[in-house]
């Protein structure tokens, strides 16, 4: 019985795998929390979309979404996106743990981009600016969104750093 020699794991690939696992854990916990405690963040999404705690500027209030059905549909879409992102990141982590580095990088990148789109475009861009979440003292998630966006962005950079082998470094 012959065994194929395994390429030793580099510190960078281990780092990328563990950081991807950390974001996967975070997203899984976020999705789990939103599923098991549906009402808490449902209220957050409803207030942000309704713009009921903003400055209520007539030039902006036409943007508000007051239909509870549309608000809840948006919230469910967020939870689905979070869940899929967590699963993609978990798969990227699993591939990294198996030392399938090319596929691990690809799937980790997909999952991290999903997180960045959710928190960057979704919460910071659409929630923060379009629905003027920055104006609310009670329903303002910009700090948390910025932390998640920055964290996943740093991990995305680490995952996509060029691999330098000892042979090519000499």
C-alpha cells in the first residue's frame, strides 16, 4: 500500500483556513441567532426600512418601506444570504483543512465576498444611506456592519495573498 506524500501546510494556508473558519463561525452564529430569535432583528429591519426613527425629512421619507410583508421578506432574504454565506465559508474551511488550497481559496473568496456585500452594500450602503439608518439613535447598525465588513475584508486579503514557496523565495 503506497501513500502519496502530502505537501506540508504553509503558515499562510493555515492562517487563511483558520481565519475563514472564524468568519464562517461568526456568520453561522449570526444566522442561527436570527433564526432562533427571529423577532429581535425583525424589529431592527422593520424600523430601518420604515425610517421611523430618522429625522423624517420629507425629501427622504418617500424611500421608506412601511409594508410589514415587504419588511419581513427583506429580513428573510438577509437570513437566507447569511446562511448561504456561512455554508460557503464552512465549505472553504473544509477544503482548506483538506489542503485543497486552490478550491479552498475560491470558495473562501466567494463566501467572504458574500459577507462583504451583505454588510457593505446591504447594511452600510442601502441601510445606512438609502434608508438613512445613520440618523437613528435607536436602530443604527453601522458600527457593527463596519466591523463585519472590515474583518471579512482583511480575511479576504489574507486568503488571496500570493503563495511564496521556500524554493521561489531563494
